[in-house]
C-alpha cells in the first residue's frame, strides 16, 4: 500500500466494514467508523483513538506516516528549501525542491568582497523565472566573523563550515546549515553529517539520531562521479522506498576546484539528475551556472503541470493604435518563442495570450482549450478593440482551419492566418505593412 492512505482503504479494516457488533460505537469521538476513517486519512485523528482498530491497520498507518525525506529551510531573508523528495523518478509524481546551488567563499580570501559581489550580481531569467545562486558556503580559513557578517548582510542563506564553536554560534540566528567537527553545541540546528564512505555515513547518521540531533544533512564526498551517483541513488532508494530513517535526510555533495570548468559542469549535471539535494561549487562561473540553472529548471518542473504564462495582453516595443495584434496560447514555450520574435521587430505589437491550461497551439485546439469562443472572450476581456485602429488578429498558422469560425465569433475583426514557425513571424508581419495601416 502506498504512503497516502485513503479513507476507504482505512475503512475496510474497521468494525463497521466487517459488520462487527461494536461498529459505529462513537468511542473515538466520531459519529461513525467511516467518519473516523476519513479523519484518519487526513491525519486529523490518531489511530489509537479506536480501541478496536486491528494491529494490521496500526502497522499500515504507522508505516504510512513515516517520512521519506525530511525537508529543511536554510536562511532567513531569502530562505531556500531542501529535501522533501518522495519519488525516485520525476515522472512518478514530481520532484519537490530544486537542488540548492551554493558557492564556496573562503573567509580569509583577499578578494572576498569582490567574489561575493560577483555572485550577488549574477542572475538569469528562464521561461519567466529568475535564478540566482541559492546560498554561500562560507569556509573558515580565518577572519570568519567579519566575512560571516558580510554574507549575513548580503541576504544569502549560509552554509557555515568552521570548527570555531563561538563563531558558529554568532550565526545561529541566520538559520544556517552547519558543517563542523564540534556539532554537539548545535543539536537543535541543521547540521551536516560527514563521512568518507556510505557505510560510515549511515553509522554516523544513526549515531546523530541516537544523540538527539533534530535536523541532519548527509555530506557525501565526491569520488569518481559514477561511484557518487550510485551512492546517491542508494541513499534515495533507502529513503523513499524503504523509509530507512538514517538515510531520510537531504544529501549534500561538494564539487572541488577543477582546472577544466566543463568537468565541474558535467559532474553537477549528473548530481542534479541523480540525486544531490545540495551542490557546493568551489568554482563559480556564470556561463556554467546559467546552463545548470536551465537543466535544473527542466528536471524540477512538475510533469503534471505544463509551464504556462499568464493569460493577458503582452506589449512589445511600445505598441500604439497602428500596431499588429497576434494571438496564441499560454504554453510557456510557445509564448517565449513568439515573444522573442516580436521583441526583434522594429515596431510595437500586442500579443494576446489565451487561457489554455499551458497547452501548445494544436494540443489546446484538440482538447477544446483553444476555441473560437475562448479566443473571442479573451479579445473582448482585454479591450483590444480600443487599442488598435486596424481590427485584425494574426492567428497561428497551425489554426488556419479556424479562420471562418473565429471571424464569426469575433464580429468586426479580420482574421489573418499567420505562420507555422515562430521564426517566420517578423518577415510575415513586415509583409502586412502595418506602418501604413
Ligand atoms: Fe468505529 Fe472504532 Fe470509532 Fe467505534 S471507536 S466508531 S469502532 S472507529
């Protein structure tokens, strides 16, 4: 039985389902056994409230509530979440929290300020999302307190590595992830458990649990990448399939300095896919980060929810009453492909995006998510008639068969069948000579 129990699955173990004499006795505080089952499924009542619940059900319920992988937050001002994964493969459900990217800064580095500024200033936009480095891994090489204050001021979550207990205590309020040999002062904080191999890591994790540590991140050393990926896979399997407690924690891997940045990028790519929750980079390179952010975004999108943009009118290059109107669906990749071309035009344009549940043009049409009625409602809702003199709408070439239907639904508007490929849009629109409209 899966980890999420339904009310019906629970009910079949209860006295009412088995038609026993004490069925619906109300002793649990619920009017019926079914009501109890539904509450139990929502975790609103404890199994112990029903004295008649069989041992078999108790075992199933206790197994179901066990955590697969703990989820933690690092930082305060711009907090980042890690862990909380429940599946081995993205297509089983979805991955939950993106791999955290942290960059190492040595506290005594004479270029500390410059490096911190460079990391802070780096950001990229991909499909409507802005990405920045998630955290700073501050390594104590001297001058720790002063450097810690700078990281604190920057707002980055901090992964603090030091054996100076006093220095680490000064960072406690920042909700850091702590890497230290003297972890006993930080039992209430999020601490890394480090070991050289997976067996020792398991032993160390068990030891920490026995000693009352509350929040743990497993710190796995990077060996040969194949070996590390195998170890990460083992840990993820033990967590989400076996719910083996010592392995139910997020895993962190540090990629040491490499002369060839392509090697770092290749290792990080594998670690994002299989199954590092946190990657610490000793090398910081904007081009590499941009590629890795893009990969990470792809891996961590929910396969059940297509990427979509808001349904509205997007304006490019300050359009006016002589500008063309283009219509498409709200699938993010379609939007960005079209938007990119409209941005390149030497004049303004309006892009009307219909609400199509994030489906591409033909998929939306075949699923009745792009109909003449929806298109007409969208054009009216956003008052396009008041924005332009020439009442013409350019529709995707793939929807040429909808021309008559759309003209009937959008009375007074001319429907122009556009191009199939987004890259052909600029030449096509130029050929319509809107400047003389
Ligand atoms: Fe049913 Fe148990 Fe509640 Fe009685 S105590 S109503 S048997 S669930």
